[in-house]
């Protein structure tokens, strides 16, 4: 049986919480938007999850505009030192 891997208390091998799911997504894809979170995980409060993850991880907010639609893209920059 494979042992679960934890990063700063977050289970990244077998994510169960919304925060763990978002973190694993950021580790794999390097970025996430609110729409990604809604479509993939049915998470509607991505900004609150990002706020909590920022206690342990460097996550940058980038204001994005496509076809006059404005949203934030969150980009994973690594663990806090």
C-alpha cells in the first residue's frame, strides 16, 4: 500500500478536502481560475481557499482579461521559505 505524501499538512497523494484538491491542481497545472475550480471540483469559493493556502505557499494573483471578461488567475510559485 502506497503511503500518503503530505506537504505542510496537506495530503497531496489522496486529496479529500477542497484545499487539498486545489493544491494538487496547482502543483500539476501551475495555475487555476474560478471557472476551473467550478468545472473541475464544483468549488465556488476559490478565493477563500487560496487565502488559506497562502499561509504555506507562494500563490500569485494575476488579473486576466479575455474578450472584455475579467477574472483572476492564481499561479503557484512554490512553498514559502
